[in-house]
């Protein structure tokens, strides 16, 4: 589902969260995200979380780059 369509009449919030026009909160979670943040290498998972905290709409490519450059 598209973040913009869900947020229509509502608002986009940090880390893929949004509030729809009815006041319901949703989080869009890419399937790769749990793998990246649960990595045993703490530096990699921290880099991913730090990058994601700067995003509203989650950019998977940017998360992968943060993971790889730990």
C-alpha cells in the first residue's frame, strides 16, 4: 500500500508511521527492516535505526546503505 494514499487527509509521521483521515495510526514496515535492525552486529543495526529515525517514508535503499557502511 502507498504511504501517500493512506496518509491522505491525515499526516505522515516519523519512521513510516502515519495517521489516516479517521485518526487511526499505521506503520508501514518493509519486510527487510526486521533483518537489518536485528543483526547481531550492533553497529549495523544502530546505523539502520539512526538512518530510519531521520525518515518519514522509509527509504529501503538508504537503510541498506546504512547497514553496509557500519
